[in-house]
DNA sequence: TTGAAAGCGGTACCAG
DNA sequence: CTGGTACCGCTTTCAA
């Protein structure tokens, strides 16, 4: 099976050295003569020596694995993040274990359990929409497992965070709608408990308030499962449309909600933007092909994955305990098209 | 670090048994008295015993890891496949190592090298558009590494394959275009060397021939990188439009090509389907929102991931060498919308 | 600077 | 049915 790799013992025998000498030479230890180190290294590379990672893991209690916790792989935004994660992880020779929880708290817990069993060296986490109790993460973190949160984060655990400028993104989009002349701007957003919802809502409210428009709670609708089920988007939309003064513009707070809402609006025979304008957070790769071309708030998803992974690997490989943590905030880009 | 798991030795000490007895009891070996087996199992579950996977791997030379080789994670089709792979792998307690090669042969080889170093138990492979020489896979396969190919496959290695009914999908779409009255049907497809290109082209040609339309080679354009670079789509499209008799309909053979072509057609000020009709392979989740709503050939991507993973795990866990291999062909669904 | 040996956590063979 | 022990491949004390 596999390539029958040569081991340290083979090298030792061939060179008439002890195992330990070979091991030290390969790691470039200082307590080794230049000559033997060179000899060993030469022999090793000539014979394509590759350390057995399982043996190393067993010994060092380091698996060189990173666990990824997120809701759904085929979600455009997360797929792009994953691509960024992969690009860094692979260059630094970390292996990825990817789990998806489909916005279920229960699956998140179960996946986490599995990941720790696999003894990952660190965790990249974006919380599920259902998650409020984060003790499963807290416990691991307290035991010393490095964690970096991205996108949907929590302040209850002291560690690095990489997020989008959700406040700014929502603020800009809402301001844009206001400047376009829309008066009754509603929003359909994700579940109330996750960070991105709070922040996007803040940006939305800030923009309204600054423009002297009263925030109307009837114009704010939540999708407990982040739009994973189309029904929750539909009922949110229906409630909005049945308002005495139905909204003339809509800010949608995620890929799934944006697409779902557009699709439903069309099904109801309404026209965008004539009947209702739509601007949404979305990382679709072709929003200009939509009918009408969609005004989107685009996030730096690939970048987010790269930065989070970089930070995590720093944590994992740091010799001394890290005590100061960063909160990286990535810019959004508002791309105005004819849906608004 | 991590949960300080209890080991077999701890159990042995606590119960005054030998390591081997405990080990056997846990694996449900027959040569163990009912009484001790029960006792051990009880103690183990009471103390949350979890076998150390690294130790097991080292001993058994099985990593319980599956390596995935594909071109790009954020590609809709592959993201869906991945989701299917994850769903099976996770249930069967396999870990995924995902690599992307961005359609580069060189990266594919390098990734593969890394995967084998990681000593994966098996491989799920979809070839890059650049790949013609598959000796890197062949060598591993000859050494006994289980491999299942999906989507972009090769017949040069005797193993399971899971593919889309590309011939049928392209045939149906082309026939549909013919029936709609289009006379000059062109196709922009992926690189000539990969299986899906050949098959989709066959389906396209079959449909034309059956309807007594001559196959015109000037109407067949390739994208060597599967449309990864927009320039290759653009030059393909330009050449088509500059034909003496430019096509009145276009069959696009992948997600990226479909989106890219639509986008370029629009940029050129042409209208779909008035100036040129478009039907394409695509797993976008909202083709009905496009302008115009897009006629698509949808593949069973999630299903493909599930089946491929199932087959691979069967291969991995099979006691006796497997000699008969399956070629699973998954149906496509032609969804007619107004772009044709 | 080098070598011998213990041990990481399991598994499996050989005795009894 | 159970215990003892060698070993998977590598790292790391402890001696020399």
C-alpha cells in the first residue's frame, strides 16, 4: 500500500548512525556536526525521505490538522472562504477537516465532538444561526485549543476574530437606498442571535436615523435559519407586503436571503425595483446577469479565509501563550446596479 | 491541551486487567468472557474513552482520511459535490482532505504528492482540465490505493467512476434547441482532453446528426482551462460571432462557461435569445432570476458526491481485492426557461 | 557530538 | 479466556 516510504531507521542503518542522530540531523538541531547533518540530509533527500506524520503526531500530540466549522459548503460566501482557507493551509502543510452543520446547533456540537476526537490543532469557526450557548467552544478554548472565529463570531471567547464590516456594508447600502429616494426601507435578515445580524441591523438603523427616518420594527424581519428554508423568507416577505404601508425597498442580509427574496418577489408578480427595490449582501459571481442586475454588498470572502487561517496557524505555532488578540474587519464593496 | 482522554492503560489499571484484554474487550472480540467485556465497555463509556486515532493509524497504517482532488471549491457544481462527499464521509467517520488545483496539472501533481504523504486511505478524483498524463494516479493505484473518479474521469485506470449522463444532457439540450427552430447551433466547451468534454460533444453531435444537421467544426470552440479565465471564453465567443454565418444558438458546457458567455454576450449588446439563444450546463441555484431566465442542464451534484464516497469507502473497507468496477451514470435535468 | 532506550496509545502474536 | 510483550516511526531525555 502507498509508497513504501523509507524511515529514519533505514537512514540510520545505511549511514551507520543511531536513530536519534538521524532524527536530530533532520531537524537541523545545533548539537550535531555540520558533516553528519549534511550527510544525513543528502541521503534523506536522495531517497525521498518523508517523515511519517502519524508517528510524529502520536509523539508530539500535534496532528497538523485544522478543523473548520461552518454551516454549508455550497453557500457561495462560505465556499469562497473555504477556498481562501485551503490556499493558506495547504501552503503551510496543514490539513483541513471541514464540517458543515446546516444551521443546526445539535450538528454543530456533534461535529465539534468529532473534531476534537480527531485532535485537531486548532479551529476555524463560524457559528450556526441556532447557536446561543457556546460552552462547547469555551470549554475547548479554556483547555488551550486555539480557535479563530470568522464571520459569525462571539465576544464571549477571547481570541482572534475576522469579520466583515457589516455595519459599514449595511449602512452604505441603506444610505444608497435612501438617496435613491426610497422612504420605507425594510430588511430581511438572519437569526437575531448571531453577530452579523446585530451588526448589519446596526448599520441599517444608523443610516435611517442619520437621515431622520424613524426605525420601524415592523420593517425588520428575521430568518431563524438564515434563509436555509425558503418558508421563513416567504413568511417574512409576506408580513412585509401585508403591512398597511408596505416597504418600497428591501435590504437582504445574506446570499440565501437575497436570492430567495428575489425569487419570491418575482413569483408574486411584483417587479424589482418598480414595486420594491432590492439591495443585498451577496457573493454570487454574476449578479449583473440577474433581472434586474442586482445591487449587492460584496464581502471579501476569500481574503477572510486567508486571514483567519494565517492567524490560527500563528496561534498554533506560537511558542508563548498569546494574550493580545486581533479583530480584523474586512471592507465591503457596494456595487450599485439597477435593482435599486 | 484538548480533552485529556483516558487511555486503554488507564482502564486496564483501574480494572486490574492487562492492556490486551481491554483492547480486545473494546473491539468486541469473541475470545473474551461476557462479564469482562461488559465491565470494560461500561467503564469505558462511563469515562468517555475514545481511542486515540493517531495511535491506531500508526499501528494499522490506516488514517481514516479521504483525499479529494478537484479544480475549485467555489465552483457551484463542485461545492455541491463536496457537500455530498461531506455528508457521507462524516457519517462514516472519515475525514476529508480537500485540495484544489485551479485547473493546473502541476498543482494537481503537487497536491497528490502531499495527499499521499498524509497517507490517505483513498482518493476521490476529478481531473484538472490540463491533465492528460495520469501516471501519477496510475502509480498510486497500482500500489493498491483505492481511487474513485467522479465527473472528469479516465478509463486508463480500472476503478469505479461516477459521472453525469453528459451525452444525454447535451443531446437533450441540443435537441431542444433544434426543436425550437434554431439552425446554427454552436457550442463552447471545456478542454478537449477531459472526459466530460468528449461526452458532451458526442451528445451535441448526435442530436445534430439525428436531425440531419451537419456538424460544423467552426461551431465548436474549446476553453483549455474550462473557462477559468474569461479571456478564453471571450475569444471563443468572438470567433463564433465572426463566422460568415454566426450561430443563432449556443450550448455552453459548464457553469463557468455558461455564466461567462452570458455576461459577455450582454456586454456586446446582444440580446438572449433574440440574437443568440443560450442553454448551458449549470448548477447555479437561481437561474430563473437571470435575464432572461436561463435554460439549464442541471446535474445531480450532491448525489454524485454521495455515491462516489460510498463507493470509495466500500473499496477501502473491502476485505478481498475488488475486481469488478461500476460506472454510475447520473441523470441530468433539462429545465427549459426563456433563454432558448 | 553521538548512542541507547523509553515511551506516545494501540494492536496482535505467543504463551499459558 | 487472559497476560506479557514486541512493535508501528519518531522524539527526547539521559549517559557516555
